[in-house]
C-alpha cells in the first residue's frame, strides 16, 4: 500500500523478467504442448477402444489385414531417427558441427522414409477409411501420427537450414532451437510405439 | 452485535427455512404419478430440496448479516480495514466435513432409490421401442410367455398394472424416450438396445416426449401413452391383430393404406384430415393433388423434390421398410384422400 | 498499394484470405483428380479444407506469422524492439499486437461483441417461444438459433473472456513485464475472431447454420447440412486459441513470477488461472478430437459413429463430455479467482483460508476429470458407470462449498464497501449457490433421469453460467475497468445494471426449473400448451434482461471516453497491478518489483506485498533491450 505509484512517462524500455524457476520457458511450453498432444491422441485412442473393444468387431475385418512386417521395419526406421536426433543434439552441445548437420540430415531422411513407406502402405492396403469402423480407426490414428511426422519434418528442415547457416552453438542458451524440436521429434517416435503396438501387434 | 439482533437473525433463518421446506412438500410441480417409481423420485426431489434449503438460507442470511453489521459507514476512518483473520483450521474442517457427510448420505440414499426404481419385475410385457425421425415405432413382443407380434407407430396402448419392459433403440440418429408421468427416460441409439421398466398404475392418456435433439422435427416427436384396463387392452390387441396381420388388411384383402399412414406415423408431420394427420413439419397432403407417381417418388426418395419452404428431413427409409403391397396401398390411399 | 500489400495489415489479410481459399480449393480438387476419385469437385471436402486454409491465410495476412516465417527462413534473428507493443490510438487494437494489455482489451471487447450476438440470438428464439405453435421462424432456424446461441456464448465468449481479463491482469499481478510468449499470445487472440466469424458465416451456408446443438451429437451431426462443418472447424480454432493461451499462462505463472512471489504468495486470480489452464491443456484436445471425427465422417466418409459399420455413437458423447464437462470449470474457475480478489479487496479482509482456497481449486481440477458421464445418465451407455460418476459429481460440491464458505468467512468482521463489483460478487454467491444446489440434484441419478434434457437442466446451467460465471465477469470488469482504461465507471448506472440484471435473470431462468419438472423438454421449437403462461413470462423477462445489458454498454462507452479519471489504486488494493499507474505504463514496470509478503494483508499493521524501486527517470528513450522472449541464438 505504501509503495507509491510508478509513473507512465518514465518508461522507455521493457524490464527483464524475473526467472522464478531455472527451467527454460520454451522447453516448458513444449512439454505442456506435448501433454496436450498426448490428449489429442488419447481422444482417438478412445475411439479406437470403443470400436475395437466395446463394439467388439473383429480386428481387422477379413480382407482388411494390415502388413505387420512392413510396419515393423518402418518402425525400426522411425525409432532409429530418434537416435540420430540425439546425436545431432550431442553434436551441437560439444561444438561438433559435423555431427549436428549429419544428425539432422539423417533424421530428416529417416523420417521422410518412414512417411513415404506409410503413404505407400496406404496405397497398397486395398481398403479405404470408409470401408469399416476398424479401417476408420486405423487410418485416423496412423494419419494423425503421420501428420505429426510431417510437421516434425518441416520443423527439422528449418532447424537444418539454420544449422547449415552456422546458427546454434555449444553454450547453454544457444541450442534450444535444436533441443526443443528434438523433444517434439522424440514425442512423435514414442507416440508411434503406442500407435504401432495397438494397431498392428495387439 | 446486539443479542436481540442475533435472536432475530436465528428466527428469520429458521422461519424461512421451515416455510420453504413446507412449501416444497405442499406444492407439487410434477406431472401425475403413473408408477410406484414416480412417487419415489418425487420424494427424492423433495428430500434433496429440503436438505438444500437450510444451506441456501444460511448462506444468504450470513451474507445479509455481514452487509448490515460490517459495512463501512461515513463516520469510519477512510482507511479502515477489517480484522486480519486469515482462517481457522477448525471451521474449515467443519465446512469440509459436514457437506461431505451430507453428500455421502444423500448419494447412498439415491443409490437405493435408483435400485428400487429400476428393479426387474416378474413376467413383464416386452415392447420394442424404435425411434425414427420423427416417430416412435412399437413392437409388442410378448406378454410374459405369450407371444404377441403386433406392430404400431401411433399410440402406445398398454394394460394397467402390468409390468412393462421397453427395449429401446433407434433406426437413425439418437432419440430419447421419455414418459414424464413415469419420471423415466432413456436414449434410443442405433446399434444399442437399452431397457426401461415401469408398471403403470392408473388408466389414462400420458405424454411421450422425445428429449434428445433429433433434427428439424424434434419438437413434433411427441406421442401418447394410453393406459387402459386389461379388458380394453385385450380388445385393442385383437383389433390390431385382425386389422394388422401381415401389415394390415382391408375386407377385400390386401393392406389398408389409411392404417399404414397412421401406423407409420406419417400424420406426425403431414396434415391429412382423412387419417387424422395434424403435423406441420412437412407439407400438408390435404388438397395436394399429387399424382400416384409423384406420391411414390416422394415416399421412396423424399429428397428428390422438396416442397417450397420445407426442410429436406423426411426419412428416406420408407422405400425399404414398406413392402411393395403396402406402398401401393399407401399411394392409392393418398392419391384419393389428398385430392 | 504494393507496399501496403507487403506489410502486415488488413489489405494483405484480405488478399491472403483469398489466396488461402483458392489454395485450399485447388488442393482438394487437385488431390481428388490425382487419385481419380469419382467426384472430383465434392463440396463437403472442399469446404472443410477451405475453412481451414482461408483463415490461415487471413492470419498470415494480418501478420501473426511474420516473425516465425522470418525465423524459419533462416534469416538472422533480431532483438525485438517492441515497436508493436502498446496502443497509441484505437487503430492499434485492430492489428497484431504483442502487448498483453492490448491483447487483453482486444479479447474482452471481441468476446463481448460475440456475447451480444449470442444474446440477440437467444432473444430471437425466446420471441418464437412466447406462445405455443409457430410464430415467425421455422424449426430449422429455431434449432440453428439455440445451437449458435450456445456456441457463441461458450466458445467465443465465456471461455475466452476469462482469458482476456487474465491476459490483462495476470502478468501485472505476478510482476511479469509480459506473457511468456507474446507472439503466441497475439496469435491466440486472432484465432478467436476467426472462430466467431466462421460460426456467423454458417448462417449463409446451404441448408442453414449448424442446428444440432452446441453438443453436435453424432450421428445427427454427421448427416446435418453444411453449416455443421463451419461449426466443427470454428471449434478447432477456438480450441487452439484456448490451448495456446493456457500454455502461455502456465509458463508465465511458473517461470516469470517476481522475486519473492512464491506460489503461496500468489493472488487467487493467478491460482485460479493456473488451475484453469491445467484443465484447458489436458481437456480441450478431446473436443478437437471429437470435431475432427465429425469432419472426417462428413468429408471422408469415415465410420466413427456408424453402428452398421461397427462405429459407436455413444463414444462421441464420452469424448465430447470428457472436454465439455471440464469446460464448465474452465468457464467458472477463473471467475472464482475474480471473486476472491473482489471480495477480499472490497471487504478489506485477508482471504479466509487462503491455502484451502488454492487446494479446493486443484481438487476441482482433479475431480473435474472424473465426472463427465453424468451428462450421459440416460444415454445408451453401461449402467454401472452411473453410480461412481454420481458420487464423484456430488463430491465436487465439497471443494466448491469450501470456496463459498471461505468467501463468506472473508466478509466476516471486514470493512465492507458495497461498491458495484462487490454487488456483483455477492449476487454471484447467491445465484451460484442455487446453481450448485440444482447441480447436486441433477447429479443424483434417479432424479436426473427425470429432468435430463428438460428445462430444469437449462435452468441449472444458466444459474451456473449466467448467475455464476457471467456475474463474475461483470464483477471483474467493474473491478478492473479503472485499471484498464484509467477511467471510473459510473456508479449509479452500475447499480441499475446490477439490479435489473439480477431481477430479470431470475425471472427468466427461475421458472425454467418448474416447467422442466412439469415435463417440458429442452431444444423444442414448439411445446405443449400447459407451459404457455410460464414461457410468456420467461420470454418477456429475457427481453428485459437483454435490455439491461444496454445500460452496461452505455456506461462503458461513456465512461471510457469521458469518465472520471481513475487513480492508480481506487480500491486501495494490495496486489501489484494496483501499485502502478492506471492504465499501466507500456512495459508494466520500470523494474520488476520484489514481493515480500502475502497479497491480502488488510488490517495487518505494516504488512506489504510488493516493494517498488524507483530509478531515476530515464533520459530520453534508451535503446530497447531484450525482454528475453524467444530468441535462442
């Protein structure tokens, strides 16, 4: 109360905000965004659960079999891209720019391969989302995941471009731009584990 | 705070609570009580209200008291503050614990009431209820062990004091089958069959209302539940069986177009004096002067031509649900009745 | 012209909206042609995509993405000079602005615009219901009117208006110079007019506006005319807006509190928005999911809800209510925060049981996720779910009760100033208690079986959302208007506004309890004649209720232009936002204040909440320095 009023005319600059926790803002924002994304996937998993368990129809219906082998190989490709992503991040942390660039390029290539195989799988399945509720659940979950891969790829391309231009550095504040897209990419991979397991394996 | 104020306050709280509770019990807002369950649910409502009233009255009284007692007045210093009371663990525990206890008791009691209301009865009459935009179809399946096999779409006619078991489903979107007099409703969802049970105790005519938004004609999806004496019901059943066997028949054999019009609920949307149709959702058929071909197309493919000013909402299922003979009879009837 | 088209603004927005629409159109037609699908030009899928790409074009044109595109193109990042900060004239409110105070006002004004749209829709269908039978609108329009009324009120008013108030006040309260992500904050705001315009545009769609209720139950919404697609897409934009804002609030509250501002020293409004934002982040994706399913069903012929194909329409209700029940708390918890501020300030008392107030907010968040199926007691779901959901629902009354009792405790032995915000707060308590009581009643399964989908429910949620949330919004506006505009609102008009609203609110919605019990279903264009008398009363009262808000509009406009200038701290409050000028300086503080005590130490001798340092007045404008926003290299 005693604190007297500050005056408008004395302001020419923005004060530096107090950092009330050590945690990086962008990283916290990304983690919260991922919580939200997990819930979006959860809503489609709910649909999957109701179609497969509550309705209790056959999974998948005759004539709509899923190519488990291809998907298995494709999963391996996607999971290995998490490793290359981590390599890129370790690279920038230790000022190894070759590792940064190679890691990012490899991650993008692996991700793009995954997406390509997924699209070709769609084309060769021989059934469409409208053919059954099971097909609907399959296409919507893999499609939702595929969209996330595509968005991740776009972000990684931007990161790669900046990496090749010489941005980012080993200092603590200089590589959030690699680490945070990396978190998103790992999330996409982990999500695939659940999508793959519940659609193809179970 | 003066002692007289305190007493006046307590008296006001007690008197207004008692008055409101008495009013709740004395005045009945509900429709007729058709079943034993109706009374139980009304009683539950009154109990819930009676328990809630003292809470509400106390809260308001306390607020008014604070306003009167602690409001600053012009004689107070301009920077007067309240007493720095930050809380009291004991009081906070009380107002967490007491409502918790009340809530748990009410919950358990409600559970008991629910079990009683939904209890299965012996040898019920089973009636399949199928919702469809914007009519209810009924199929009398069996009465105890006796097979009935009667279908109707107009009034739901049931004998008094007979336990009924409805099995509710839908042909298209979600509807909800509500009998306000029985205080019971249940959604009708395609692909799911849900039960609803009650035993009507009074003869008479009661509302059946669809309470789940089901499209343009939702507000017209109202029907009647007619509870009649057992003798009347047997008579009604006999008439249905003789008139409706194989989808209805005229003395000369073959189905009766008027009965098809009524039993399929056409009158719920279309005005037609000849068959007591009074709906306004769809175009009136009185004096429509349509040819047989036009009528047939409008029934089988209702979206093909839409009368001006009316929405395209007529179910496209009649082409499948009516047999060829029934369709012919209906078209013939409409062509004559709607001249 | 070429220059205007290259820089962000309304000209570029108009152009890029068109480009976005053309792109979406071409994309769908091109893809369908590429794959050789039968119908190359299919309206439903084109509309679904265009409704997404055209608004994205608009958002690009108005300038929401400029910095990010600059960054993505790999150009060197620059230190933000905050030239887009603050508003110097009214025109600055019509462009992308990263100042949380400008965004807050943009939010509040936009949402109130949609509030009046929603209110007009309601009065229109109340006019139709003035007597049984058909008056002047057909059933399709009637269904569209009440659907749009709810959709506007929920998605473009109730949820975002709280985001608007908190946007303005919250960073000031916790001593932050801005939100954590100012550009994301601007984008969140601009999503909102997009959502509102899409919903209004649906009235122009073939077949009329969406008419399946705000709940859009499948399979009805799968089969509805094209207006439904507008609704489904609009909800995506509104949902994205509230998720982005919630993330922003959470990060701001966690990372940007002033030194000394521990969680247990935060004002209740910050706590309330912390709790609300948790709900938004975790629940909102479910309504996004539910509307995506409807879009997919409609545009791609998927079978989420088609029982014949193995789909499940009860699933829609589970997914929908998993968001939409927590949404009720999203629409009321921030109001709880406002009420705590208002009562404590105007009764000049510390909040009674501060920690229990915070814990009860968190308890409501947790319980809020475990009650969704109480909307489905009569749905075709498994019977056993009902009893546990009944108990969890009734349990929510306990933390809510704690809050009510604590507000009353806060008034005890206070020094109560019955100013207009305080009147709204007390009006809120009485009305919300009624809504809470009917809430416990409808939580009870056997009673709910009778009243669900009747006017009793309509009465219940209007007591919670109008008598509850709306009253808190008015309390908040009357409380912070001096801070936001530097002007005082007219007291007499404020009192008139309160009393007329209070009386006609009760006359409009009170009788709905009774007709509901008697057997009048909701969402009907026509009703049995026995309800005619009550319906006429409700309709006339609703018109008066609508008129009473005009007093508020008049008061706001006149006071904003020429009201009595506000002091920096007209209520002598202790929270930080009142310790700076009204309206606050462009960057909030010269230097972030230090917090040394609790925010509500009224009556405690010598207690202080924040300490402000006063540097020498700066010589001219110095070179801008970074606010630490978003630049990683």
